[in-house]
């Protein structure tokens, strides 16, 4: 699973909109949108801010966890 899909799932699970995340980590909403779409990835300092806001480590955000991957798989199945 890629970072963008994982980020989208975490935002949904935590009830945080892309706009709200952008405000909380001080980036443009288009940055977050590009991350979610897989067009770009955050810079390291943005990952550190993401970690604080989302309550996940940089490693969990980038590589995922079995639980996150399982949830994303179920989410993808239900949205098809």
C-alpha cells in the first residue's frame, strides 16, 4: 500500500479533513491533496508534523502497520 492511501485512511479514521490537516501542519490544502493522491510526498519536517497531529510514528505513516493495511483493504472492498 502506498503512503497516500494510508494517509487517506488515517484521516477518515480520525475524522480529520484534508483542509483541517493542512491548517494544523501549516501547509496548503493542495499539498495534502497531492499527498493523498500519491502525486507527492511530504518533506521530513512535514512528516514530523504529521506524526504529532495523527499520533503515528513516521515509520507507521510511511511503511504502515498490519492493522492499517488490513483496515485499508476492508475500506477498499467496501467502496467498490
